[in-house]
């Protein structure tokens, strides 16, 4: 998704609402862990044959996603990153990550792929 430019403008209408659409959209996303539909899969594309575990389907606050990514990296003892609402963990840790997410309250977490 492309970022929308937020332009400042002035209006003579005293009842004009100055809020942006992006601010309103964030309120509709699920914030509780049990409302998230997360999928954990193994990815080898564009990684020179090396495996990486992806956690996809997160909707909500980006800071919470960053904290979740740090927790998973720490528990698995490997590196990784958080990009485009996905958590990328180096190596094949799919079963371990599913167990960790379920213990953290993300009960709708499922394995995806073969």
C-alpha cells in the first residue's frame, strides 16, 4: 500500500473535521491477540535456498508487532526482522513459533504450507 500524503489545509468552515482517513482506519483493526488470524509458513523464495519462517496475517498496532518479533527471535535464538506486517525469522522454526504464539494468547495461529 502506498502512503497517502497528508496535506495541511485551512478551512473557514467551523465544523470541519481535520482528522485523516488513516487515523480512522487504525481503530477498526483487531487489537486483542485472540482476534488475530496468524499463519506461520516456511519460505525459500529469493533466499538462495535458505529457509526462513514467516508469520503473516497480523493486523493492528505496529509497535506490538515489533515486540512480538523481538520475543520470537529471542525464544528461537536466531535473527530476523519485521517488514510489511510480516515477521521473518531465520531458519525453520515453524513448530516452535506456533507453540510460542499460542502460549502468548494468539489462539487462531495455524501452520500454512507443506
